C-alpha cells in the first residue's frame, strides 16, 4: 500500500491537523491551538474587563475549550476567572456532565461554583416538565439564564463569558431571518446595570476549531446527549449551513457577521424597550410578571408529591 503523502502546516514543518478552508491554509496542532488562543486574546482586549469573569461552564466541549483557552492565556489577561455551572436536574444526563465539569476544573485548577434548579426554584427541570407538553428547552433556557445570573451575583461577578462559537452565531442569524421576527434582531431590551454583561470570546472561532482544540488538549469526552434535545429548527439550520460551508467556504462567517453589521448600521433607529420590574420576584423583565415567575407558576402542582 502506498504511503499517504503527509501534509505540512503552512507555518512550519509540523504535520497538519486542520485545514482552514476560508484562508486555504493547513495548521499543525501548535498553530491551531495558537490561533484559537490568539482569537480569545484579541476578543478580550476589545472589551473592558472587570476584576473577575465567570465562565459559563456546562462541562460540554465548547465551554471546556473556552475554560482551557482562558487558562492558557491567563498571564496575558488582567483579571481572574472562575467556572460557573448550572445543574438543571436532568436525569441520565446531568450527573455525568456535572462530574466531568468537576474533574476538568480540578485538573485545570480553576475555582468552580455550581447552582442547582432544585435549590433555587424548588424543582428540577424533569419535575417542571413531567406529565405536561411544556417545551423543556424553552423552560430550561429561561431558568438557566436566571440561575447563572444568581450564581454570578453571589460571587460578585459582573461579566459572564459563554462558549458560543461562530457556527452558533450563523445559525441564530439564519433562524432570525427564517422566523421573520425583526424584533429579535433590532429591538428587545436596552442594557441593564442589573444583569452581568455577556461576552462570547469564541464568536469568530468555528465549531470545528473549538472541537479540535478540546480534542488536542485531551479534554474531549464522549458525554451523553440531553434527552430533551430533539430535532429542532436549529438542527435543520445547522445541517443546511454545514452544506453551504462545505461548498462555499466562508458562508458561516458571512452569515454571522451580516446580522452584526445590520445592527451596527440600523440598530439606533429602533427603540429598545425598558425593563419592567416583576411584581412577584422583583427582577427586571418584561411585563408585570417576568418569564421565570410565569414558568414557575405553570409548574405541575403535583411534582413535589412523588
Ligand atoms: Fe436544556 Fe434543552 Fe439544552 Fe437539554 S437540550 S440542556 S433541556 S436547552
């Protein structure tokens, strides 16, 4: 059998592990990792950093890669960081990912804090959706955002970094376009001093690069999928965008930046709604009762009795 010709990195003689199809370059392990870390460094240098950043850390590959990148560049950033994990209470899924999250934080020597739906809201996600046709992901998203915010406040954290990558952004842009809901793009709420600022240091790093970064650092784990993750519009959009990216490299980047550019140019022409104060919990939200309290009000009344 003929030897396969080895492809070298475009920057050194090392064996290539990744083809950047947009820039038409091959990268070895060291240069791929350097590229990811440079991008996180560049992103962080573009924002005003507080004393401490909370890294939203689910234990999955994206947030694991982000935490590792933070560790790698910690001497270049003028703040410290801690990992923040939300345990939604999903049987057969969360136990493994929480264990993985704890082990990774121990290995990386990162301070780690966990908050549980059951402690904060009195119910797990499983209990909240049991016996009803409520959409688990919608409820999970609303409550997780609040839980993360509560945990951040407890730790005096005013900035939260999430592992959203370029592919996530491209998918969201296309989903917003498909839904035709211009409010999602241009309106929503104005800034609030109450909520921690969200940052996305992987906004220009593709999912393939993030996955490879986690793999090459020996941090990728084969974890179970959430049982509530069913085929969704995002899944369909994801498949579509992968096809476009394969046939037209750069499609993801164009889709992701397109919405940003629209916002920059036309965002000021749209009025942002001010937050109202929830009459139940006192947190800022929309309407008289915030989404979190609405979700909890509709919780099945018998979930505690089992
Ligand atoms: Fe939550 Fe849905 Fe993600 Fe599961 S798939 S963790 S329910 S958002």
